[in-house]
C-alpha cells in the first residue's frame, strides 16, 4: 500500500490494521501521523518494506513498534524524529538489508543495535549529530555494499580508514566538506 504524501492520520490508518498479510507500506510524508501509529503498524507483522520518511509527527518514542517487525527487509525513517535511543528498537530486525537513517538525530554509537547480518545498504545523509567513534560500528556489517554519508561534515581520515575496510561497491561522500588531511590515502 502506497499512501505517501497524504493527509491520513494515525486514526485513519487504523482501517488497515487487519491487513496482516501486507508486505509493503509507504506512508512517507504523512505529517498527520503521531505516536499512536505504532499500535496500527505492530499488527502488520508481515511487513517487509516500510517507508516512514518525513513522518515528523511521530516522536522518537513512537518507534517502539519496530521491536515486533522481525521480517522488515527495508526500512526508511529518514527525516523523522528517529534518535539514538530509537536505534535499540532495531535489534530484532534480523532480515534488514536496506536502512535509511538520513537526517535523523542519531549520534552513531547505537548502531550496535542494528543486526549485523544481511545489511547491504546504509544511508546516513545529513546526520549532523554523528560523533565519537561511530564509524567503528560499521565494521560489524560484513555484507555492507553501499554507504551514503553525503552532506556530513564530521568525517575524518580515521573514519574513512574503518569504512574502506568494508567490501563496498559504492561510497558516497559528496559534500563532506571537512574530510580532513590524509583522506586520499584511505581511498586508494
């Protein structure tokens, strides 16, 4: 079901809670959703693809329902209030292959909660709160092929050293204006 960019509310979304066989739900840019959306989504335990990009009305606590979504393969929570504390809700997503955390409030240390199996694509564009040794957590994702870190101004040479140890086929560092000295040696 694709109902992106509509005025549907969490109350209106309640009408699909009995569609337990649903595998894809795109509610991106549905700005009228709130924390009660989790009650509806937790019933859709067969979901494989969930796009919540731009759902600004869902607070960081509103992502607890992800604990029950073990079959999710693709999750997009970009441009939401998804935060570092929200990452713990991903710990049971053992089938996750594509994860978009772009423009969220994550700092990076909570990446340890993302299951390391099967993750092949990670987008973390415009994650301005990344700090510390977050990039060391990426080495857990041994199947990671694509990383988008564009528009992050906090990347240093030591972060690239850890990232380039992965079997990547695509690395986007566009508009990372402060890559620091010595970056070229890690990209060869």
